[in-house]
C-alpha cells in the first residue's frame, strides 16, 4: 500500500510540475477533435464540442510520453542531446506506441464484442494512420518540451558549477592575500621596532584594530564601498607611522554606493608605496576617486633599488574581478602617473 501511495504521489508531483504542458496538450487535442468532427460530419452540433475525444487523446499522449521517457532512460541517460539517438528513440517510441494503442483497441473491442467492426481492413488502416499521426504530433511536442527542459537544467548546472568554481578560486586567492597583507605590515613593524619603539607600539595597537577588519571580511566576496573607504583611511594612518608625509592620500568620494572586493583599494595604495619613494619636497600623492568606478592613481617616483616582486597582490585582484564582473580592471601607466580603475559592483552577489 505504501508503494502504491508513493507512486501516486510521484505521479501527482510530475503532473503538477508539468501542468502547463499538459494543459497545452489537452487544449490542442480538444481543438483537433472539433476540427476532425466538423471535417468528417460536415455539420456542427452539441456533440462537436464534447470533450471525451480530447480526454482520450490526452490519455493516449500520456502512454506515448511514458514510452518515450522509457527509451530515453535506456539510450540517453545523461540527457545530452544527440540527433542519432533522438531519431532512434522517436522511431522505437512511435512503433511501440502504435502497437500499444492497437493492442488496447483490440482488448476493448473483445470486451464489447466489436472486433469485426473495429478491425475491418478499412477501420484497421484508418486506426493505424490515426495512431501514427497522433504519435508523430504528440511525440514531437514531448521531445521538444523534454529537451528544452533538459537543456535548461543543464545550463543551470553549468552555471552552478561555474559559480562554485569561481567562489573556490576567489577563496583561494583570499587565502593568499591575507597573509600577504599581514607579512607586509609585520615588515613595517619590524623596522619601526629598530627605529622607534614608541611608534612601533602605536603602530601595533592600530594594526590590531585594522587586522580585525581583515579577518572580518576574509570570508566575504564583496564589501560596501563606504566600509572599504573607512578601512583605507585607517590603513594609511599606519603607513604614516613609518613614512610621515612622504606619502599623501586624497580621497574624492563622490559616490560610496555599491560594493567592491575586500582590501582592493588598500592593495592598490600598498602597490603605490611598494614601488615608489617620495620626499617631503616631492611626495608620492595617491588619489582615490570614487564615482561610477574606483580609480586609484599616483605620481611615479620609482625606488632605485627594489627587491624582485612577484606582483601577487595585483594579479590576484585582477583575477578576482575577472571572476566577479564582465568589465574587469583597467591599468594605465604613463611616464609620470600610474592609474588603476576597478568597477563598482552595484548589486551584492
């Protein structure tokens, strides 16, 4: 009893899931029955519009759909479309459907004692042709509907898979960036300890507050632009512990709506500091302009001696934006100015 109950529940779920397709089949069968009755009888009366023929056609279509689905499970279990396999499925289904309908017709004729009437040569040929035509029409409808849904489901699976891959890559990139941020600032702390222990103590206290933010956003794909702006103001105060006013930051935040990759602006500021060294008379001026995009630019005064850098931070940031947006990052380098533009993401993922 439980098996029958489960089967009925499954059938009802399938009907509910495909209710609009079944309604289409019923309406088509009803219109078809009206047309055939008018064409054969050459008259219109109340019988012309009775629905029993349409319901019978719907039941027959249900048998056909079951047969097609059976052959699909055998020859196309992975739902990948193949013209050769589809033709084979349709051909075998059509033959099986016509044979099934004739067998059902024979059983009904035997029960009601109308074998000679229903299976005369003319009636038999007409019945074969009618079943074949119905199988061709309704089978085409079903295959078109089935492959449309299969393709739609496949595209959703591909999108989900790509999203999962993108998220995994982004998380991997973040695990590389967080230690990168930590080690760079620990290097500054190490230098400050040798130069000025009091500055080092202040630096350490502020760095602890800032690193809390880093840990907080480490599991986030995006953060609000206004949060990132607040963070870089704190971060730049850290830099001033070591460098004073040889680096200057100007922020023109016309728009703080939207989202950005965590630590993105900080990384671009860090990149300017890493490769350039100013003086009190000729400082490195870092401009952050926020409108429809975020643009970070700085004048170029390259350090004379720099250690070989992998550029991991900027490469990772480029990769993250490539995974998140269609626009990506724009990098422009002129003789005296280096500029990076990143898009503001308007909607949180």
